[in-house]
C-alpha cells in the first residue's frame, strides 16, 4: 500500500544555525495513529510544520497522497488538517463562525450540517454562538480540532494535543482521536508524554536532536526493546550470590532478601526455568516472585541517551 | 483560483468591521463632522473662495482623502498584523491558497471598508456644504484606486511590523504629515514658490489634486499626471507585495 505521507531525506536548518531536522525519512500509512515522541526541541514541530507548508525545508521531498507539498500545494493542503500546539484563536469571534471560516479558507463549499456534526462530536454545539474568549482551555483546544476538521481532511496533525491538559480531559482527547481514526482519518500526533503514545498510537517514531531514531509498531518496539525484570524474594537473606549462579548476572538487593533477574522477552529462551532449577540446587528457597516489563518510557530514555 | 478562500477572508474581515461598527464607521464620520464645523463653518466663513469654490466645499475632497488614506493603511495593516500577533496566521499559511488570494481577501476587505467610509463622509459633507461632482466616474475611480493602493501599503506595513508600536509608526509619522501637507486643506498655489516645488515630491498632492478635479474641475497638477502617479504607486505596492511573498519575508520563518 502506498503511504499517505512520505518524507524523504528532509533537512532543515534555521537562520540562527540551529539544525532542526537531519535527513529525516518517514512513511506514514493511511489510517494509522503515529505518535512522534521526543524531548522539547527535538524537531517534532518543525517536521509537522514542514509537511503543512508553514516552513520551507532546505532539502528532501515530502508527498501527501502522491502529491508534492511544494508543487501541488493546493492538493496536499486540502488533504491536511493541523491542530497547532499553541491555542491560537481570535478571541472575539464565535465558535461557529471561526469553524465556518476555516472551511471556506480551505476552499470547501458551505455546509452548515457538517459543521454542526463536528461541533456535536466535539461537544461544542451548545457553545456555537459563544465568543472564543468565554471558553475554557479544553474547549478552545477542541475548537482548534473542529477548525482542523472543518474541511474534511484525510490526515490530521495534532501538535502536542494534551500539553497542559488535565488527566480527565486528556482521556477525552484520546477518545476523540480514536473516534477520528475509526472515521478513516490518519493521525500524526507529537507528544512528550510517553504514556500518551503508549495509550493511543499504533506506531511510534522517536525524534531526538533532529534525527528520527526509529519508527516502529508500538508492540514490536516494546517487544524488541522491552526487557523484563524478574524479582525473586527469598525466604532467608543471602550475603552474596552463589558462584553457581554467576552466569545469570543476578543483582542482590542491599538487604539480601531479593534477587533481580533481567531478561529479554524477544529471545526464544528466557532462562527462567533453568534459573529456578539452579536456585533450588543451590538450596535457595523462594518466598515470592514478581515480573515487570520496561515501559515505553524506559525504552525512550535509553534511545535518547544512546543518540546523545 | 480558490475563490471560496478569498470570499471567506473577505466576509470574515468585513464581519469584524460590522461587529465594531461604532469605532469602524462612526468615529471617522464624527471626526469629519468636527472638521467641517471648525474649518468649514467657523474658520471657513472668514476665508475667501479658493479657485471659485467656497472654502467649506473646497476641503471636502481633501478631507475624504485624509480619512480614506489613513483608514486604508490602518485597517489593512491591522487586518494582517492581528493574525500574526495572535498566531492564527498559521491557518492562512497551511491553507490551499496562494498569496495573491490572501492579498485579495485582506486588501479587498480593507479597501471596501475605506470606500464605504469615503462615501459616508461624502454624504455627511453634503449636509454641511453644497457639493457638486462634475465627473462622478472619475471621482469613484480616484476614490477606489486610493483605497486599494493604500490598503496594499497597509498590508505591507502589517507584514513588516513586529509590534503594535511599529504598526502605528508609519501612519502616524509618515502618512498623516504627508496628507496634511498634501493640499488637503489648501491649494498648493497658495504656497511660496519654493514650497510649491517641495510639495510636488509629496505623492499625496497628486491624489488630492486629481480627486478634487473630479469635483470642481480645478487641480494643482494635470489630472493625467495625478492618474499616472496613483497607478505608479499602486504598481510599486504590488511589486513590494510580490517580493514579500516570493521571499517569504517575515512570514515563513
């Protein structure tokens, strides 16, 4: 299947000399939710801005549904909706008017029913005649989404959609994003909340210092890079790890009451059965066991550390 | 051509005007009426006719020009500066529209607004003095060309300005003095010869003169020269805008 968005070797250096993107290549598939994860200043917003035509790039090409974003900008921009990071709305305008304006700006004919549908879907319908300045922060963010959806885009970019949003509203936003995906919209969101990527993304791209370190299915990523820890609580404290267990690279807790074994879930043999047998041979009695899997956060921190 | 986008911008900008009707339309009418009371009735009654026209009637074209030029510049400058200031310009830049369409929408709305104000002032003036328009077609043409040219200039200022202070700077320090010294309230033949020559470097002189000619058929400079000058000014503004959009000056960075 042809990707809906295809980025090839894109680089961007700002006037001040800051290199924001370094030869980024990325294909985005139709209908997926891709989370671009990265620390502040990694280049996430620059990448989105370039695709949407807000900034010019130095090199590389970007196509949307096969159209070049520079040469065929009218086609590509009609397909794209952008929800910016900052809340940028005209304070004195009403919700309905501002959404209608966006639809017109993107060259679509008037369709009050469609705007009504979006506003209802985003729980904004009863505020349609309110001036933007009268709305709460969460509502304003939803108005931005309504504006971005007003021209029925196929690809929606959400730049930090839940930055500074409370937990409940964040979950609402995730719900909205999933609904949009089920209506056939491809969604690319940037975030520095790993929890967010973990909760809603199908695929995760990690950006650091202008480089796309990887872009993989979330589950594959976690499986591939995921390490699992097995904590074994002991009946009686150990002073040191017996030499027979050296190969397992166990870590003994300070109080000597538990051992920690780290293994890779991606491997065929995890060595757990053998470890238990060897523990028994060494006369060590087990009181309890716990396992824990490394989160996307740990994977992310490791990746960013490696690239630095 | 994305005409729907042009229309959307135009309607959006015009609706802002109607939302702030009092300050948009009422204040220029009020200030013009004050000019008429002070210059037309109080002082004007003691001034002899200028080129066969009563002083009250003589200043009408100049007054309209004064307001229309100032309004065009400030409206268009504010129209494009405001989205830049609050950040909504991202939407314009990410929309499938060309810069020409952006200019058409914003400048069209600003010019329409100034044109309406010009007509309202004309009607208001008619209440104070006897007006006679000899060349209505040319009167409208001069008015429209002035509204468009100075709205283009305002658009350029709005793109250039980094803060509200700069936004006010050009209208305050350049436009207002030029309009006042451009023969709005006097015929340049009243000036000493040296100042008459200096005044000819003021582009506003040609506008006011041509506009006044369409009313009373008397002008400080030949009407053809007036027309050429305003066309030149229009062309100059268009070239600057073309350059701004070609280079992305202060927009895409």
